[in-house]
C-alpha cells in the first residue's frame, strides 16, 4: 500500500490523482519483542 501526501492512501506506486510518486508504507505488524521491551524497560 502507498500513501500520497496530498490525496491519501492508494494502491498504486504513482498516485492516480496527482500523478506524483506515493510513499510505500508498511502496515503495522504485531511485534512480540517490542511488547517484551516495554515490560522489561
Ligand atoms: Zn496524490
């Protein structure tokens, strides 16, 4: 999934609305190490 700064999310690398290159974003994934890190400080 990509995100255009002006138009929001898009599925294409190039925004179909403003024809600018959108940024590739990764969906947040569950990270067990991060969770343990908070508990351990
Ligand atoms: Zn756009």
